[in-house]
């Protein structure tokens, strides 16, 4: 006894189903690719936002410095340097924990 004989309509349906399954797999792969690109772009956006914030802070500090006299500028720079050193020391101590 041989396998089931398919009618022309069943064969046509199976062929269409196969084509649709291939198309679905292709579209699913495309979705994954797009999601990966979106994720990479979001990471880049986040990095650029962080860089933008750093630059804004630096710009604000420079604008603040531009309004100071020479003596005030020296004092402000020394203060900022001490604050940076203190932050670095705290950061170093926190790494030990």
C-alpha cells in the first residue's frame, strides 16, 4: 500500500503553506536583525547623551570661570582640583569593598 494520494487542491495548499513558512522565517530573521540594530543604536544614543552631559557640565564650568577675577579663578580651580582628588580617593576606597 502506497502513501496517501493528494488531490491537486491539497498539493496546491501544501505548496502555498511551504512558501508562507519560508516567508515567515525570512520576516522573523528581519525582525531580529532590526531589533539588534535598534539595540545598538540605543546604546550609542545613551553614550552620546552621557557625553553631551559631560560637555554641558564642562561648558557651564568654563562659563562660570569666565566671570571670575584672576584671584577668584585661582581659588575656584584649586577648590575644583581638591574636590576631584577627594572624589577619586573615595572611589578608590569604595573599590576595596
